């Protein structure tokens, strides 16, 4: 061993000598500044570097410990690296062991699969036998059941034939139903001759039963002869039960023959040539059928099954026969039909139809449906919102709602409605003509009553009253509409609607528009002298208090007619057939009442406007250049305010129930008065500076009065509508701007023109010319001013607004500024 150590050390030393390329690669991958890692490491130089002097040997122990620590780290790294050399071999060994375990698992799975297939095959063999037993049991059960049914069918057919010959209908009824039910089980076996033969025997027995039962009924109730005096036999009652099982045509034939025989006497008693057949004795027809129905219930009520509804069928056939007979006789004697006779017959007929609706359900009618009664609407004072079955009131108060929606056509609650009364529809033209005549007389009576009684007396406490004739008209309309809808919902309702339209227009023109006060030219206006003396007692409005109240009453009546006509249209559409709804249109009549409303408002506006005209005329004729000082408001303003305080409270109180039309009156008056005031303002020329200040004060006073117009003279102060306030502020502000332009000095001209454009924003040369006339400028000065205005108007300078705003403050003289301050103090004092 000792001999081998020098060789091993030599080998290690030789192994540490690496090629230069390898050494360079290592340095590149693992760069290090440690001298121990250098390829040309020299131990002597390294020790000399650590201990350069003798004094440095003092820390030799510390250096030795550091070197030993590095050596231990190297040993650990070497041990780890050498330990990793065996990892590959251990991995290969573990992989081989895993492969062996997988092969063993695969073999076990294959064995389990083979055993499962064998088990499945064994189960199939076991269940195959069980299924065969189940099929055999099912077929055996079906065979036994079929044989039992066949035995029952064969025995039932034999018994059925025997009972049919003996007329044992009570037993046949139960047996026949059972045989038919059993025979249904053999529908899929009809290919077998014996089964087909039994089926044919059953059909033959059914046909024989049907013919036999019809013969029995024919014998009991012969078509030509008297009715059977005795009560129904049990045989016929049982025969009806058999007929329920037979072909439905047998049942229908029995019902048809019985009803025909039962009504044969009716056709004889009420033949066309008989006196009792005419409309004046129509009650006898309905009395006869009532007696017959009572007689039927007593004698034959138990003979027919309850589900046949024989009583109702007799009544329905009676109605059909009666309608045909009445139609024929009315065509023959059409000229003899009078309104009262027609209404009498219709009333008795509708009463009879109502009686049928209470007694029967209507299940035998053609549609086979029974209508449910609709819910009763809530009560209302308007004639077209009341319950039709309730009592009609004499006085109607209109109620309207902005959220009303068109209702669906009302479903008739009487299934028998029109079953007889339909025959009167072709002759309803007599009724329509009568209503036309009656409505014409009613309108003439309204006109005569109005002339005799005169206009309604003013009653400010209750507001504008609706004319009573209006309520009477619509109550009569409702009565006619309800009556006609009970007669017909077809073309007669359209004809009645045309009559309604005609007299709605006549009422609007003859009663409403015809009684509006007529405007006349007034010559007794206010003079300048009276204005200057402020004799307020001499100022009189054109219309009297009674005439103003009449106009307001007509306006309220027209509004009521407008709203009620709309409701009338909706009710007519509910009453008429759906196919005719589009032909009902009362828009033209509603427009007529709107015209009456508009004319009434215009009359009120014209009256107040005309009352203010003398005051405005006096304003324009005053010598405004001679006004020496600014005082309180002028006499013409006091006169205008007086007229407003006289008329507006009366109009407002009489239109208390129609606030929206009072608002329209205020808006129309403002739109009429303000432009007229501005036009008279232009006529005030020439105007001095003091005169312009007085006019500005007057304009502000009028503006305040107009803003307060809707609630003037009222104890309850309400805010004026925004639409009205906007109109007043815009119009009167323009008047104030005109006066401010007049007050502004015309020197320098450029500043004056720019101020005009800024304050008025009016591009009209005529308006500018009027401003110059109000200032009293000479024609030569006006010509130069107009030329300058035309030059400045198309392209105003960008700084024009700033210069214009300064022209009324900085450029003005001290006297001008003092007068403006004085004017402001007066205005504040007035406020």
C-alpha cells in the first residue's frame, strides 16, 4: 500500500493537468477570483502572500482554520458527487421492478374479465326461461279475457235481440251500452268471421231498436191528430234512455217530431190571417208558450232525460217559429206599423227574452255557449257612465278623467237576446225617424225656453253653470242609445248615431253659438279729459255682467258637451257590432264644440281688449314731450287696471270648474294686449327724457298687473302658469327695452345703433325708424342714422356688446345718470 501511494499521487497530479481549452471553458462557466482555483497555482507564492512578514505569523491559526473549512467543503462536495454515480443504476432497477408489477396486474384483470363474461352468460340462460314464462302467462290471461268477452258478447247479443222483440227498453238500455263497450275490445279481431258476424248482429239490433222506438213515438204522438191525453208511459221513458245509446240521429228525430207536434197548435192559432197574430196582441203568443211549458213539465217532464233540456228546446223552437211568423206578417202589413206599436212589441219581446235567460242556460242554442254576466261598473253621475239597468237621473254632472282608456265591447249577458226581436230590425227605420222628429222638437223647445227664460242669472259663488238643456239632451241620447241597443246592434245603431251627430251640431250652433252675445262697435269710450280727471266711475265694459256670465256658461256647457260626446262615442262603440265600430266617429261634433269654446274665449278677450282700447288711445295722444316730472302711474294705466279688475274676477269665478280654459283666456289676452300696447307706444312721439321715464314706470306697472292677472282680486293667491308668465315677461320686456333705447342719447350715433341692436335684437328698419320718430329726430338725422343702422346690422363688431353696455353708464352725462337713479327709486317705491 505504501508503494502504491506515490503512484496514486502522481496519477492525481497528472489528472489535474487539463488542456488549455478545457481550462478556459471551466473558467468561463465557473468564473472565480480565488488563487486556489487557478491552473498555475503556486503554493509557495500563496503562503508568502498570506504571511508576507514575520508579524503576520501571529494570525496563522486563523488562516489555518479557514483553509481547513474550505477543505471540508471540498470533501463534502466530492462525497456528494461520487454518491450520484450510483443513482442511475438504482433507477434502472426500480423501473424493472415496476414493469414486473404491471405485468402481474394485467394478468389478474384478464382473469376477472373472463369470470365476468361467464357470469353474464349464466344469467342470460336463467332469465331466458323466466321471459318465456312471462309471455306465456300474458298470452294465457289475454286469451281467457277475450274468451270471457266473447261469451259475454254472444250472450248479450242474443239477449238484446230477445228484449228488443219484447220492447223491454229498460233492460235494453243497460245491456246495449255494455254490449257496445265489449264490442270495442274486438275491433282488432274483425278479420275473424265469427266476430264480424256478431258485430253485424249488434248493428242490426241497433237499427231495429231505432226504427222501433221512432214507431212507438209516432204511435204515441201522431203528427196529424191530437196530443196524447194521458201521461207518458214507462216504455217511452225507457226508450229515451235507449236512444241515448243509439245513433244521435235517433235522438234528434225524436226531439224534432215531439216539438213539431207540440207546436202544431200554435201555428194554427196564430196564423197570418188571425186577429191575434198582429203586433198589438203579441202578448198572447208569449202567454200561450208559457202555458204550454207548464203543461209539458206536468205531463212529460219525467219522460225525457234531464240532459235533453226538452223544455228549453221547446222554447227555442217556439222563438224561431215566432220570429219567422212575425217577419212574414210585418212584411205584409209594413204600412200599418207605427212607432208606439213597434216599441210595444219590441218591449214585450225583449221582456220575454229576458225571462228565458232567467229560466234557461242557453245550452241548446246554436253556439252552445253560455255568456257570463259582466261585472257591474261603478256608479257615476254622467249619463254614459251609469249602469244601464239603473234609474236615469234628471241632472247630470260631467265627470271626466285624463287616464280614461277605450273599453272593450260589452259582451251581451242574455244568450237569448235577439232570438225573436231580430225580426224587428228591418222595421226600425220607423223608430229612427221618430227619434229624428223627437230630437228636432227637443232642440226647438230648448231654443224657445232659452228665449223665454233669458240668460242664466250670474251666480259667482257656484261658478259658471252648465245649461240644463245640455244635461236633458244627453239623458235623452242615453235613453235612445240603450233602447236601440236592445233592439239591434247593427245598422240601426249607425243610423241613430247619424241622428245624434245631426242634433249635436244643431245644439252647438242654435243653443250655444246662437246665444253668444254679439260684439258691437262702442262709441262711448274714455276721453283724454276723463282720463286726466281720473273719473273711474265713468268707465264701463262693453259686455254687462249678465252677458259675461252667459259667455262663461256657454263655454262650460261646450266643454261638458265635448267631454260627454267623447264618452258617447265610446259607449256607442261598445253597443254596436265589432264590424261596425269604425263607422262611429264623432270627431266632427267634438271639433264643433271646440270651436264654440274658442269663440267664447275670443269674445271674452275681445271684450276686455276693447275696454282697454280708449285708455291706450289716450296714452298715444298725450303730449309726452311736455311731461316735466315723473310721478305716480298715469291715468290710462289706472283705467286699464280698473277694467282688468272688473272683468277678470268675474270670468275666473265663472270658469272655476274649467281652469285650463281660464288659462287660455289669460294667454290669449296677453298675446292680444301686449302687441297692441307696443303699437300704441310707437305712436307716442315725440317723447322727452322725462316722458320716457314716466312711460317706463307705466310699463313696469302694467307688467306687474299682467303677471298677477290669473289671481287678481282673488283671496287665494296662486302662482301663474309658467307658459303665461313667459309670454308676459317676453312681451313687456320688449316694451321696456324700447323705452330704454328711446332714453339713451343718440350721440354718438354708432353707440346708439349698437345699443339698439343689443337691447332689441330687431333687424327691422321700420322698428328703428319708429324709435327715431319717438326720439323726435329730424329727417336729416334719421337718414344718417338709418344708413348707419344698415351698415352696422349685417356685420356687428365683436366688441359691440361691450361698447353698448358702456353707452348707458360711462358715456352718459351726470344729469342722465341722476334721472335713471331717480327712476329706479320710484320703481322700488311702487314695488
